[in-house]
């Protein structure tokens, strides 16, 4: 429907309330902030160039230094460049040059450290998706650094940051009434930065380039991991510099992980409903700046210094042999739906950046966060891929985990594995070489896509999580699904040239219970989030070992620690890429909160004092020993799927499954209820070659997983599988400071204690 009647209604003074077409009237334009004609100009604005987008400091024509500004705003009628001094005083000038929808200009004398934003002019007609409002200062989507955050000093988002009148009496149409108050004092600004890092920050960096099959991922939060670490100076805790501190690096290297997966570090904003409850967005899945490291995590300052601090962190981790993977949120932004704030894209070109419903006033929401970026649009796809390349080439990161990746793979409506986003990634000479991890689902129809992403991609495998949790709490009807999960999930990934490392195996992640809480709580306890304990999943697949929450009962506490040993051992012996969550290796707890997204406090921060407890220190030592064992033995980190075929020479299989009777499992055994499964991994004639083209040989292992609540008589497989077995790991033992070392003859009957994992090395002598 045309917006002409609305415009006519405003111009002819139709009384407030309703226009002739039943819509509320669009208010007449009003002055915003300092009037445009009275605001001091930024100085001379030369034509500049439309490429690259964003603010780029350079030496322009005639050797003059300055900054080129370029903003895509395809449907806009005009763009103002706004510069701010340290007191917040604004200077403003229009960008008069436009090339293919990009407004641009070069301003002599503007140097790194300058704060800036844009005001974009155009129609206000929410009914057709047009939400231009020049009263709102907008963040450059290509800003390399950001200073300030909306609502930080107010305990709420001020009404000025909304493009519509938030407190309009008729709330059902509030988003259609334009708010003409100036938002500049309340919103973040971009900061001009140097394009290139100094030599001492970056050019000598060496990426670890760890093969997928050798990788062990460690998910951590920059602030939460360092905030309480006693070995990190107070002024560095909670920052990029804190993560680069020797005390943090020492923990990571002792543990043996090969990559850190950082919860979102793109600039993000806090939601109004959290600020009003005295809370903050802790996780950071509310991005507003896809090129800028989150300024609150910088110890060195927010006038561009955060860029160098982030780069130094990456280089320090690389020097320790640790890769850096970013958890990125390109599926939605912090601007939410039609009732959300106007901070950047919504005011630049709402229809161009977001997926809208047939009723263009409303947003298509495949993310559960109010909006979804319209990745099919070329300029949106360019924004995302430019951002990804920037973080790889200029910030040094080694890969990405894509939040709700199925939303990015949607074409017009359905998830499409030939979508523009996936096609562009596959052919990009930079991005196809880095680690790509999909969270393979979104909240829309047909969004669950585990196992469906194309080669080059790995996936968070929630079916692994669920099967392992169910097995150790005694809830699996049989072990068919568990067998697939332990051996690389070939039922999901053995197609199209994919490998076992397409499966990122995890038992816990940032959302949900910690590992300790998984064995301590059966119900979520999210009351501190202020949502009546309605938030967070109720499907935890957890078992509290007989008491809800912390317990003084010694037997309950001992059983919980045994279960933790079982879960960690299962994870690190499984084929695929294991992912640990920071603190799980020494008993971090969130007190039963399984959705601590808004708990920027001791609930979420890693408690390093736990390592002073001998029991939790022993759990850390076991985890470190298991990771070292995995690194030492290629049979535990295979790069190809098992065949299961018997070798003609001796009948050995590369993978074999045994019952407690010491016999290979039959079809009937897979369907029979059981609490015990045994997996034989042969190290003979491993597929592939080493760097010199030589065959790879390794030890063979037998893993026995027993989840029953009573002891199990187990017959060790006899020849040709082994002549004897040496016990390397026994999770039933409280003392895990050293390998047990007991040797059993093949064919011997052993007793497996309740709820225990045994890892035995095959010996060819008795």
C-alpha cells in the first residue's frame, strides 16, 4: 500500500489520531539536536572514494592526511557525517557523493582516535519497512573500534535511542510514531583507527595451523575466565590483556588444549529489560559492531587501543601454540524487532538489512531475538564476509563458530545448503582455509540441520551431547546411538567427503549446566535471572546423584566426582573434535543456573580457588593426562572413519565392539538393554600417511564404559585381539594422580566397578 496518503495527511494537517486509511499519522519533521544549518561543519569534505567501506585513515590527494568515510545506505535520501570531540560536541556535514548506493567523502585532517557516526535521511513509513530518522545517530557497521554503549550510565535504554516514540499511548502502534529527540549523547560512536598494526604487534605472528583431527577446543569467556584469576593483576582481569597474561596462558598449556573458542567479542549492547533489572548481557550474543572488538574487554582504552590489545592477545596465544576461534553472531543484531532501539542498520536501511514479513512493519525472526539479517542481499553478504576476512587477515584469528548458522543458510525462507552465504564461503580464498564451525540449527521451521552442512564445515553435535548424558544417567534404552557417537558419528557425517572431525563433540557448552551442575541438579535454578525461572531449557538430561544441589553427604560427593571423571574420559576418548568449557576440568559451578546469559558476576566467572581443593585439582590432572594421551596416540584422533572390516591376515578390525562376555556384539546385542559397552580401537595400519609418507602405526586400546549401579563381570577379549591388557585409566579410583598400571591377561575375567570407565592398552606379550 502506498504511503502517499500518510504524507499528505501530515502536510495537510489531518488531526492527530488516525488518517483516512486507518493508520496513525506520521508526525511532521522536527529539528533534531542542534539544527543542521547551525551545527558547525566538519570542515572541507572532498569526494573521496566508495571503497573500502567504513572509515579509513590514509594519505589522500596531494599528500594530505585524512580519513575516507563510506557508508552503504541504498534507499536513503541523504547521509550526514558527524564528528565528536572529547566533550561530545558535534560537527556535521553532508556526504554529497554517492556511488551505487554508497555515500562517501574524504575529510582532511581527521586522524585515528576521532569519534564519529552518521545520520541518515529518508522516508518514515514503518508500514512499508522504511524507518529512516535523522534524529538518530547511527553506528558505522564497518567501524573498527567503538566507544561507549547505550544505557551504560542510565540503568535502562534511554527513550532517545529508539526511532519511534516508545511511550506512545497506543502501544500497538507505538513503533509507527517517529521520535525526533536527538540520540547522539546516548549511543556508541565509531572510532577511526590505523588500518595496519605496528610491526612489533603483528607481522611476525605465526599461526599454529593445528589440523582438525589434532584439535581440542576450549570454550571460554574473556571476562569470565580472567576476572577472578589470582595470578593476573587486578587491572588486567576481565580483559584481552588478562587472557594474554602468563598466568592464563600457563593454565591453557598445562591443560593441553589447542584452541580457545571465545564467546562473542564483537561489540555488543545490553538489552533494556536486563538493565532495568540491574543485570547485563554477559554472553554477548547481541552484536552491534561486526568489525570492532568489544570495548569493555580492553584494559588499554576505548579510543582505538582495543584493536592493538586484541591483536597482541592473539599473537601471545599463537606463540603458545593455541589457535583463536571466535563465536560470531551474524544472524541478528541488538536492534531487536519493531519495538527495539535504532542504533545502526535499522536507521541506515531497514528494508535492505533485515528480513521483513509480508507486513513489512514486522520482522522475520528465525533467531528468537527479534530480527534476522537478510543474508541473501548482496550488501549484507558483503558486510558479513568483509567482517570475517578482516578478523582473519588483520586481527589474526584462526576460525569461527557461527551462532544459529542455519539462519545464515536460509535463502528466501527455507534452509538451503546451496545458499549464497555457504557458496561464497566455499569459494573465498581466505575463509575456506580457516576453521568453520556451525551451530547447525535456528528457531525457525526446518531449522534443525545437524549433519547437513557441506564439506569444509564442522558442526556442534548435540546428538553426541544427548547420547552421552543419557548413557551416564542410565536413560538410554540401548547403545546403538552411543556407538555412533563414540566412533565419530558416521551416520551423520560420512558423506560428501566429510571426516570424523566434522563432529565437534561436547557434553556441556556455555548455555546449559556446567559439567559439575550436570551431576548435581536435575532442575534448573534460574531465579537470579529475574524471569520467574521460566527461561532456560527444562530438558537437561541430568542426574543429581541423589540430592539436589550442593550436598554434605560424602557418598553423594564421591559419586559426583566419579561421574565427572566418566564424562570427561568419555569425551576425550571419542572420535571427533572434543570441546571443553572453561572450568569444567576443575568443577566450576553456576549453582544450577542453566541460562546464565545475564550473570556478569561470580555465578559465571571461573572460580580459581577450586584448584586449591585436592579433589578438583585431581580432576584437572586427569583431564590434562587424557588430553596428552589423545595427542600422543593418533588412533584416538582419527582423521578418517572406521571401516569395521576384518583384516584378512588376522581377522582384526580397526573398530570392534564387545559385550561383557568378551564376544563381539551381534545385531541383537545392539538392540538389547545394557549399561555396558566396550570399544576396541586398533592402531595397526592406520589409514593415511605421516608428513614423510610413512605408514602410521600406533598402540591399540580397549575402552570399557559401564554406567550400571552395580559391579560388572567383564571378560577381556582373547587372541587375536590381545595377549594382555594394561590399565591406563580407571575412573573408579579416587586417586587419579598416576596411571593404575595393572596388567591383565587376555581372556581374564575382571570386575568393573559401578559407573566406571576403564581404558586399557593392548599388549602383545603376557
